[in-house]
């Protein structure tokens, strides 16, 4: 029975670690997308960092990525940046893959 309990605890720890890494990757994705959008909007370096932080905060409003998408879509529309929903979502997917790789690599 001890081996079973040890295995169960190990699985729980692995699940917890995986969840933490995914949370970090999601936050990093939001920052990357925010910096990308800031560049399209034409923000300066300091303003781009502040904007990216606001995007990360917006991504925490609800589970999933729709809150992030809505924020980026609205801000791009406000600044008359012409991109399709598909292009924005593709960039979000690309940024998530990049963020997961970076988190996994520990960078």
C-alpha cells in the first residue's frame, strides 16, 4: 500500500508542477502577444512594456484565451490595425508554443 501512496503523491506533484508551468507559459504568451500588438500599434519601448503588462492582467480575467483575444482585437481595432481574427489567433498559438518551449527550457 505504501508504494501506491507514494505513486499517488508523485502523480499529484507532477500534476501540480505541470499546472504551474502551464500558468507561466500562458502568462508569457500574453506578454509576447502584448509586445507584438504594441509594435503594431506603434508604442514606444516603455509604453509597449506597460501595455504588455496590461494584456497579461486582461488574460487573467477568465479561464481560457478568449479574454486575451478580446483585449487584443479591441485594441487593434481602436488603433485601426487591420488584421483578421485568424491572424490574431495564429499569433496567439505561435506565442504559446514559443512560451511553452521557453518555460520548459527554464529561460
